[in-house]
């Protein structure tokens, strides 16, 4: 299961609305915010593909200015790939990769 740390940026006056929206999302925990409109959250999803979808979902919110990935751990998926398991789409890849090629 991938785990990622993100910073979501919005205008300071929109910060509470963004936090309220974020709290409705599965796989995301809000850990803090500051007066400048930055919100710190942790993503814990079933797959890299789910994490990418969640980041895209957040980034499409009108009041969100930016979503920055600050930490990513895909150790579980890396181990699966090393064992020859074909994953649908590892984080950052556009399609399935074949490590035997």
C-alpha cells in the first residue's frame, strides 16, 4: 500500500472549505494547516493508481491552487515488481511495465 505526504495549497480564506472537503475523502488524513493556506495531509491508498486518482481529484477542486507530493513510499509495490508481479500501473507510469524485457 503506497503512502504519500502532500501539501495542498489554497487561498487562506478558502482553507477551511478545502479542509472540510478533504475530510470527506477516503484514504486521506489531514494533519495540519497554516495561515498561508497550506494544508498537510497523508494519503494511504490500496495502489499507486488509486493515489494518483485521489491527487487528481483534489487538484480539480476549484479552491485548490496546487497539490505537491512531498513524500512517497511504494515499498510494497516495488517488492511486488521485484517478485515478478505485474501491477496495473505503478506510480508515475502511464501503463503496465514488464520488468522481464
